[in-house]
């Protein structure tokens, strides 16, 4: 048999042999990028965040505030916002654009689609930046692996469909990438813009400060640092000034409101006995006194907590700045010379010397370049590690935590632990996030122990990751053996505790659903009066579906419906009754099932519940 041709073009035959067709080389990352964009764009159109459980998205909230523009009211100008001033104007523009298109289905279709598409573009930028950062830290294969891992994580997709945090993350990752390239002016511009979207991108500036070259002319080094700080401040001031001039009071509230807010979904909230979600304030956005209102009383010494975290951060920053170019113990990868000091380019020798000497000199120069590349990679890892450490410390320090904040943490997990350990940590954090919301807040809101477990597990993982990042940033990474043990230990503890919690969670769920079940009176009467093993016949499919879970452990439950399209119901009911000492029928009061039973068996009891009748019969 002749072999099949390979590729898009038929195979060429030459003297009885098949020559493979030429194929164009495609960068491997392009496969990730194309599938990533296609998947998320389809998700924007067809996936509803929250699925069958509930709606978990702030898009409706964004659209409500943006719709005020139709009456001439704008964010931070006419009503207060808990966000920094730049982002709220994006939904306003998208809302105005969506009005140009006839709506489909529920109100807000085009707004949701256009805003989701905008966030999809931000998520695409995040993927590209994570890949580029990965290339600065590792070989191409590992950078590609990091991109694949991020593209397959569920939580970033969910957050993209419901919140704007992926947009703020873009500024953080871009500023971090520019930090690795040492572009002080661009870093300041991007971090300043990000600061006006959401405060967190500013954490890159201290890292960029000590990433500037530590050798050469000191005056030049400090000049670059002055450019970094100056551009950052000028960007913030230039963009924030118009809002401050339009309405100084509302503009100030967008910055000070978080100082008024109490704790939620953190260890601090557990210590204060608060087990609900965070509130930005009262319902009236046009009343400045409602900003930061309705908060539970704070009982913790926040000045001392703040001072403690500040001292810890400054100490870590000083240690990292002193060690960011020091050698790391990584076998033959110890950096020399320091990464911040570029190796001068020396042309290959052209003197007439023996070939062996030339080869030795060339090998020496290649070795210098290789050591410089390795040195730069290790120094870049320290910079990324310290940024990830800062993000973890900020998350642990903040009074409140919302599930969408996880998108700020996941990139550092897979960038700094680009293997199975990173995947395990990312999956654990994602699972805990979903337990917190929607499982706790939607399904089991009265089981505060579930929230406490999720908060403590998340905080424990962040502390563990902070130790990993801190060692990478200020000294030497934890050995691979111990890092694996810590990861497996954390996973085992959380898995065991999760398995222990499942029966308690199901029992709470069972009781909660029974309380809200519309057929609860009939279920309780059966448990109180019917003998174990009795036959229970339910004459409606919806009632059968709603009560089966509460009856099946104690009774023999079946459904017999009398609608005209079913086969004759009388033989089916007769078969259902056979072999049972008691039979209970639960059906609408006018159902012929009750009449049929009354003509053949002795009644035990009967009770009507809102047009439904539960009748018991002696069928021995």
C-alpha cells in the first residue's frame, strides 16, 4: 500500500519514494492563543456565570450605574463609587454603545456581551503577558507550559464573565513585565494607570526601584529611579486631577471609602464574628453619607496590625533589594557576574593564533553570555517572587476578601511554581473559592463553619506560598524535596478536612432544603405516621422529584400519573400496591387515585394540604 500524504498538500513522489510536503512553522504559543481567545469569546456569548446555582456577576450592577448616564449622571461626578475613578467610565461608554443595538431577550444583552468582550481582550493580554514573563524566567518549553496551565484554569474565566479584576490585572502584569525589561518611564505610566483602575498595580513600583542596575554610575542609577517615581506620580495626578476638580467630595470618597469599611471573608472578620459578605455602603448612591455606611463595628487594633505588616514588608524589601543580584545555589546556574551588570560585548579575536586557542576564547565568550542569561533569569525570578509575596501579604492584610480577588494571585502561583505543585496550589485555591461562593453564600448561608473553614484554608495556603516566594526573593528557594512535601501535606490536610466536612454539609443542606420545600407538611406527616417500608405513591412528577430525596430512605416511593398520554394507570397502581402492608397516596385532592384506593382498601387517615391530599390505606 502507498502511504497516505501528510499535511494540506499531497505528498510528492520522487523515484519511487514519497517526500513529505513542506509545512509552515507555527509558533507553539499561537495554538494556545487561538484556542484561548475562541473559547472565551464563545463563553462570553453562551455561558452564564453561576450556572444552574445562581447568578454570580457584577455586570447587572455595572449596567445599573452606567444607565444613570442616560439622565446626565456620571460616576464620581454625581454619585459616589467604591472604585477608583477610571474603570466606572468604561461601563458608561459600553452602555451608550449598547443602546445603538436592538436588544435581544432580557435587558442588557448587548451590554453584557460588549463588556464581556472587553474583559476577554484584557484576559488575552494577561495570557500573553504571563507567557512573556515566563520566557524571562525559564526556557521556552516551561513558558509554554505556564501559558497552557493558565488557559485551562476555570476561575479566571469565571471572573472574566462577572467582574473587572481581569482588567486591573492587565496593568499589574504589564508593569511587572516592563520591570523585568527595566523600562522605568513605561513602568511608571502603566502602574499609574493601573493604580487609577484598582490600587494593586502600584505594588510593582518598589520592585522596579531595586531592579534598576546596581553597577555603573550611581548618578545615572538614581536618575532612572527618579524617572520611575516621577512618571508614576505625574500619571496619577494628571488623570485624577479632572475628577478632583469636578467634585472634590465624591472624588475623595472613592479613595477613603475603603478606610470606612469593616472586615469580611477574612481571618479578621472571623475574629470579629462577622460571617457575611462585604458592603460598600447604603443604597443611595447620590447621598455621600451612604458611602461606607451599614458596616459592622470593628473591634481589632488596626493601627497595630497595619504597623506590623508595614514593618514586615519594609524588612523583606530591604533584604530583597540587597540580595536580588546575589548568586543562587542552583548547581551550575550560579549567576556571575551580577544580573544587573551587563557583560560587555567583546568581538571575537582576529589575531593569527592557533585554532585551538581561538576555539577556547570563543567558548569562554559563549560561557560568559550563558552565565549572564542564567543570571538575568534568576534575578528576574526574584523580582517576580517578591511581587507575588507582596500580593499575598496585601491579601492577608486587607480587611476584606471577595472571591474575584483570586485572579490577582493565580498568575504568581503558576509563574513561580510552573509544575505540578503550582497546579495543585491553583486547584486548591480555586476549589476553596467556589466553596466560599456560591456554595456558602448561596446554598448554605447559615453554616458559618463552612465559611470559617474556607477562610482558614485559603489563608493557610497563602502563608505557605508566602514562605515559598519569600525564600525565592530574599535568600534561597526551598529545596524541591521540602517544597513538594509542603504542597502534598497541605493538599492532604485540606482533602481530609473536606471529606470530614461533606457529611455535615450534606446534613445541613438536607435540613435547609426540607424547610423550604413546598411539600414539607406531607413529608413530615409521612415520617410521623407511616410505617417504615410503606409504599408511597405520588401522583405528580414535580411533587415526586421534590419529595423523593426526603422519603426514599424510609419508604418505597414510586410515581403513578393519570394523564391521558400515559398507559392505563389502574394496572400500574394495582402493581404498586401489591406486597405492601401500607400504601400512602399523595396527589391532588380530585385525583382518581384516591377514589380507586377507597373502593378497595380500608382507610387509615387522610389530610388535605392546600389542594393536595395525603391518604393512608391498609393494603395487607
